[in-house]
C-alpha cells in the first residue's frame, strides 16, 4: 500500500491522487485507509470523509464547490457529483467595459 495520495491543506476534505490507480487499490493517509472503487487518474480527487448533499468541498483550504449528492469516503469527487459555487461578478462581452 504505497502512498499515492496527497492532502494539500489541513482543512481539505478531499485529497488528490499523485498517480493513475486501478480499481481496488488501497491508499493510506493520516491513518485512514481508502479503497478505490473505480479506475482513477493522476490529479483526480477523492473524499476524505462522507460528505452529505450540499456540503462544501475544500481543496487548497478553500471551498471549490459543493456536493450535488452524498459522496462516500474514498469516492471520486468530480463534476458528476459536485458543482461549482462560483458566481461571476461581471459579464465579459469582448469589450473592456464591465456591466
């Protein structure tokens, strides 16, 4: 069980994979064991704990979005089960003027 996972900030509730992983791979981070239930790729995120629907997802110590559905510990976190909470503060129409 080699370490192929990285938590980027102490407050993060997701970790990033540092290599491609096959289904069934077991990972260990901070004393916790995570079993990967599907093939995943370098840079993919997994949940470090169970996340309820509507929970904020933290990466780099900041919220990068929220869950659209409940996500189990060790499950892949991506656009199929999370959404961006980014709200644009301007509209760009190709001109240099903000609207």
